[in-house]
C-alpha cells in the first residue's frame, strides 16, 4: 500500500477542493419538514451539471461512454473532498446504476440513460430496501407482473432519496416461485409515473430525510429492465459492495471531532463547567477517537490500493464499513458525554453548544450500523470470507 500522494494527486485534490469551495454551499440544502424541496432539488441539479461540465460526475466511466477512466485514487480523493463539505457526489445513477447498464444494458438503454447522466440532466435514487427486506434483501416482495409489453408494479421501498430524484432504479420480484435470489429483476422507474407515491421518513433528530415509496399498479415498459429477467440480483450485487468503502463515514466523524476539539480549547469550555481535571479525562477518550479515525481511514485507503492493484475488495470493504459506522456511534457518545448536560441541547436552545451538532450526530449515527448493510452482516462476511470460519 502506498502511503503518500503523488504530485499529480495532490494537485487534483487542490483542484477539487477549490471547485467545491466555489460551487457548493451545504447551507443551501437545509433539512427538515419545512424545507422547500423543489428549491433544494434544483440546487442539487445545478451542482451536478457543473460537475458534468468538469467531467467529474462520470470520471470513473470508460472513455467510450463519456468518462475519464479516472484512477481509483482520483475517485477516492474526489469522494473524500466531497464528504468534507457534505456535497452529493457519490452513489446515485452515475456510480451504481451506470455500471449495470454498461455491462448488461441494451444499446438503446445506453443511449437513453447514460448520455443524460454524463450531462447531469437526470437525478437518480436507489430503491432496494423494503420494510421486510433490508439485510436479507433477497426476501424483497415488490412485484412486477408482465402484461404485454409492460410490467405492472406493486409494492413498497424504504430508506431512499426519492424526494430529490427524477428516476429510481430498483429490484422487483418477477418470479415468486423461483428461489429468492433467482426471481428478481432490475427495473428503472420514472418517479413521476402514475401510481408512485413518495412519503417522507425523518431521522429521529427531525432533520435528515429518507422516504418510503409506494408503487400501486405502476406501468413501466419491458425496455426499462436492465439485463435478463430474473437475473437482477446478480446484476445489482456489485453496487452493494460499492457502498462499503466507507470513506464518507470517516470524514463525517472527522468534522464533528474537529469542532469538539476546537471548542474544548476555547474559553467557552470553562463556561459550561469543563475544568482542567475534567478536560484531562475527556482528552483520554478523544485520544481513542483520534487513533480509531486513523485506522479507519487507512482501512478505506486500503480498498482503493487493492483496486488500483487489480484486486477486488470483499471482506476488506466490510471491515471498513463496520468500523466506520460503529466509530461514528462511539465518538458521538464520547462527544455528548464530554459536554455534559449542555451536550443534549439542540440548536433551537439559547444554551446549545456547537449549534446542536453533537446531539444531532448522536441521534443520526444510530442508523449507521443498519444502513448499507448491518454490522451483524458485515461481521458474518469478515468471519466467513476473511477468516475462513464456517457459517453459523
């Protein structure tokens, strides 16, 4: 593993950082029930188009499809810098759906869907999980029944960003009698289609939003299916691994950590009762966070190093995801305990500390060990594929 950056990589990092400083402002994308979602969606769309103009929206794509054949290191640097300012640069159709279309789609699909992606014209949402199918995703029950040259779709998807999407790529069951992994198809659906209903689901902190999407007799053409019927599970598997490199999890923790350190060094800390004796105890806990952050970052970098060497990360990605999501919870607890009773106050209190970021982080990170694959599932992967232990 290479532990230093090349001159070109450092130059690229600075270029990305300067671009984001100029073109992205996270305050323009507030969260909460009273937010103007149309305005927020418009802001994201404009940002994506600026990325497209730079060629960065699809930098990982092969040049034959309008990409840049960017190295894995460049892609990681891009995601890392984007995570620092909380910019929407990862996932979506460009990095999850597009590879599936390139490998399994028809020529017509490549023209219809890939070209608009390169221009940032269409916003995509991912619709995999269901109320009864999360970690055991292959148990999904959303049904697609063939009717002439269309599918009629009925079912429900949860934990997605459909409120800021134009289209959703999703998994549906097309053969209920087949073994559960073999009766699934990969379908693309227009979110404005008749019969699609999007309802908000709020994080317990009242800010971050996901959605539940209902499909009621939604008609989509057969041409919206990616790859063969009943082979959707195998097409989608690669996108599940993509989620688990974990660098965005580490960066999210880093931001809260640095804000807390800055506060504890200031005179404001003494005003909420943090004296030198208490600060020494807090320091020992935050030293643990510093050590764990560095290990977690290197686990994420390791994945990029493996990909650059032509290797396919497997249990390594589960290690990075598991540690990143659990570290978020560990640090949130340390931070809220460090601030005492003041650490529980949200930003609408005149006595809140750090704009209420600490309790928000404490509540938000609860879902980290569930979303994108539970820690239990990650540990099973590490045990069987990494350690060679038998399945339980």
